C-alpha cells in the first residue's frame, strides 16, 4: 500500500503583484520555505499566467505545484486561505499534465522548439489571412485552410484560448487534443477536430512570403514560420494539486454548464 503524501518541505513562489509577494512573505514565515530544488511541493501565488510560468520553470524537477489565487481569473488556482495549508496539501487531488512539443521551421531553414502546456497556435502576422495545409500522422486532411490561424490544445488548455475560439472543452482524463481554427474563412463550415493524444499534427504555411505566419507554444513565439509540427510529450509529467472536492475535472465540468 502506498504511503499518504505528507509534504514537509514546501517552497513559496510569487508573481510580481504586490499582494502575491505579501502573501509569500506571510506564508514563508508561518510554514517555513526551502529552496525550490529541495521542495516536495511548490506553492505558486498569483494568477493563471504565473501558474503556467511556474510549471514551465519546473519542467526538469517536475515537483507538484499547488496554486493559490493572488491574481485575477485564477481558473488554475485554489482559493487563497492561509490556515491549515499542510492539511490541504495532504488531502489535495492530483492532476497530471503532459505538454505539447512544437518544432517550427522558419524561412531561413532554422528550426525552433518549445513546449506548450496550454496550446500551440499559428497566427497571421499581417492584415492578410493565413493559408495553411494540415496533415495528421503524415496524411493531408485539409488541403487549404484560409483563416486568422489555427491551434492545437491540450485538455488543460481546452478552457483557455481554445474555448475562446469556440473549440471543445476536453476532460483532463480524455486522451485527446483539440484542433481548432481561429476565424476560419474557408472552408466556412469547418469547426475543427478532436484528435487522439498520439496524433502528430503538421501545418504547412502556403504563400509564406506573402502571408507570413507566427507560431507560439504558450509564450514562446517564432516568427515567419513555413512549417510547424506538434506532438504530445508523454515522457514529461507535470503535477498540479487542487483542494479536495475542487479538482480540475470538477472545474472543467462546471465550466460546461456555466451560464
């Protein structure tokens, strides 16, 4: 039988918002704080953007991250409460995320790689629409998509930019990715696709010299790309902690019934 999770070494990290830094100082004084490399749990204080930043910075250590909202939206965060923090960490539900790998080729032939926890997105750089050819597992599925852009979202990212672009919300335990167009012009009725998490997606930029396109893996951007390939990195596992009864799965479910 596995032993219960009882963290004794915690570190507190804060965004640059004053209320986040003030909270970090109070919590560190109350519970103690160890260096990040020695922590069993990272407590991230800020908003959703800071949670993503913390997860990216934690790719090598892969230490569980527990967020508390000292930002604005806080969809990825737990409610801020200073009491009984260690008990909350012990009882917390775990959610494991796997990022996307983006490999992007530019007009000069260089390849740039990045990891995305939310999504990989392609966007037009000028007033002219982008033209993209989309292949799945080396088979062309859409010969030409005229659009503002297109994205591939993880289940965790399905409630972010993907949802704003009218893509589907994906439960975190679903082995799926969302392929979602952004303001598609032609084909007019194409609304995207749900893909297996094992799918390899390739975008080819048509008329790249006339219609330049950028590619972004979360906050890492590459300009004037000609080809972008996206796949899931199952070998990287990032763990987020949520208060018992307030799991990420529950938040995703509630979001689908929000008015």
